[in-house]
C-alpha cells in the first residue's frame, strides 16, 4: 500500500484495494480523522482492517473495508471529512468581504435592470 498518493486534485480518499478486489481502502493523513472514522465504524459494527503506512515522510492511516459495506462506509467517510474540513475562507474579514461584494453586485444588478427598463 505504499503508493496511496491520490494526485494533485485529491478528489477522494478511497481506492480499490490493490490485491483484494472485494475490499476498498480508505485513507486519512490526519490522525484525528482516522480516530473518528474508526470510532464510527465500530459504532456501526462494520468490519475493517487497519494499518499505518509512511508516504512522503508522513503517516497515512489505512482502512480496508468490504465493498459490501460501501454505501454505509461512504456516508461515514463523508461525515468524517466534513467534521474535520478546513473552511474555504479562513479569515472572518475575508468571509465578510466576499458577502459584501456579493450584496453590492446584486444591488448594482437590480439598479441596472430598473434603469434599462
């Protein structure tokens, strides 16, 4: 499992198992995510195999899950990723700036509409 780099875009954190096609491998780079994911698997009585691998000088937490549990595990996976995701815009001032610019654009659009009637 030493090649878990998912590429530049990093769209998913799961792939088919390289040697056992009945399993899917879910992987996390943050230990807190893997701990939460593991807790949720155990809470839902889902069988898994666990391992830790080194990838580019960092740890990768690996979970082997049966594909028959895929629908339920995908929901747990998305919940886990959502719980620990970073905000798109981290600074509050930048968030408010984007909102303010959106409001200004809407106001100008409305004024332009009525002016051209």
